């Protein structure tokens, strides 16, 4: 049934071997910088590559400050702490996301509240968010309080799914109106823009991931983005064991985290970031090729939403129904072309099954139909 699709993807990647969903490419200065890093002996949590990676990332995204972390989950954990999220506070996010979004807020003892996504952006819906805030919350002394649980809603965490920017301007406006911190999970959207502004820079804080399957990789790594210099200082402090700077004394002023990105990983990141513009162009070409092919197959290819520029991290299709999706997954994977369904909705996992949910019609509908197809940079 999907023979043509499998042949088409094989032809795109020019191989009869297994085709993964997304594999990293090392076509630039990676080996050179790793060697330089080893030669310097600064392979661990301080070093010139960390500083450079942070500066380069701030420059690329347009964020005033960028603070590197060991991974994207750690970045999100610290960003939520800095946004003032505390135990038994609530954080609004989308049910259609990778588990890391919900893990990070759970580390603090906060609880997720799930609000639906838009079908067009596959990310948190501003319209649904407005509906929830209007009907399910009240303002008490300037704080947004959940009418049902009486807990404070401290943060909204939209996630730019597969690199497609969510309706972030609409979401940011609501966060302002209801005095809720906006923390963007931009783990998947490095190189994605909403009206020319980089994702992850619209709220109080944003976070990126450089895991091995992301657009660029540091092996493992993440980044906190912010335009607020006090938050940037606090982020650096909290991710480096809250050590008070001193030439020799061990003085720590709170319980901090060892979340600093090692210099070795940052060296890889500096080289990867140099290749990013080329990767983005390459991925956009691939998306355009897929788009015209799937049009001819009468299959919906998810394209970038209006007013946005996507990084096309993972290309995604919308199949007609669950049974067609399952047939697609089976036939492609059986033939060595890796495809994956979208994540199981967070509210269906045992840890979050009692979480409060708004109407999730769009997420439910998308969950049954979306598949990701091979999206690695073609070299
Ligand atoms: C990859 C990812 C993260 C962070 O993952 P790490 O592996 O910890 O770097 C967070 N949220 C989303 C949505 C992701 O896809």
C-alpha cells in the first residue's frame, strides 16, 4: 500500500540500508574542536568552548543571554524554578509533547494542567488557553488561581512541536493578561521563527535541547534563553552548584544543581552551530520535496503555520485515521524505513492520569493520525 512512499524515501537517502528518523551529521569542525578541547585539558565544566557556545547561541537566537546545561530537561527544570514555580503550583502545558516537559515541572512538585493544541500548529492553542483561563481561573491578589483546585497557576509552557512554531504571540499576550510566566519549551525548534523572531525568546525564559536526535547535537546538552540579566545570572548560579565566586573558598548560598554543560560537549556544539544554517536549508529543501510528493499521494504533509518559519526538525504526515496510520507504521518499519507515531498524550500516562484537563479534542484527533518520517540532513 505504501510501496511508492518507501521507494521514494530510499531514493532520497540513496541507500538500501536502514533509514533512521533523525541522525546527527558531523561535516564541519567537530573533530578539530574536540581535539583542541582535549589538548587544552579543560574538558569538564569550565572552559572556553562553553563561553563561546553560549555567546554564539545568544547571537543566533537573538536572546540577550544563553546559559548552557547538561541537557534540555535540566534547562527546563531550572527555567521553571526561576519562573517562580513551587511545590503544588500548577503549570499549563499541552498534552501532545515529549515526556521531558512534564518531568521537569514534576521535579519541583508542581502539577500539569493540560490544555489542547491547535490542529494547524500542533502546539498549544491560544484560543483554548484563553477559554480555560477565562472560565476556570480567578485572579486573587494579582495571582491566577485555579477555581477547582485553588492552586496558583504559575507558568504556561507551550512546546513548539517538531519545530513548528506555536501561536506564541497569542499565548504571550494571555500570559501577560493573567500574570503567568511564559516558559517556552523550544527543545525541538532551534532555527524556527514566529514573524522573524526566534522561538524560545518570547517569554520570561525559553529552553533548547541538543540531544543526539535534535537539529544540532552536543551529545547531550541544553540551553536556557532569557532577555533578563538577573534571571541569566541566577540561571548560571543555580546550574553551577550555587557557588559564590571566590578564588579558593567553597561557599554555596543555596541548594544548587550540577547542571553545567561540559566543555567537551560545548566544543561539539560550537562546530554544530557553524553548520546549522546549512542544515536548515537542507531540511527545508527536503520538506519541499516531501510536500510535493505527498500531495501526489493524497496524504497530508504538515507544513509550517502562517507567519512562521519552521526548522523542519521532524517531518510529519497526517494519515486518514488510526488504522491507516498503523498500516503505514508497520509497512515502513518492516521495510527498514523508520517512522514513528506521535507521543501518547501525557494525560494518558499513569503519572498524569489524574491531572486536570481541558477539552482535548484536537490532541486526541492528532494523536491517532500523525507519523514522523525520516528527516536527517541529506549529505
Ligand atoms: C528533546 C526534548 C526535551 C529535552 O530533552 P533532553 O534529552 O533532556 O535534552 C524537552 N522537551 C521536548 C519537547 C523535547 O523534544
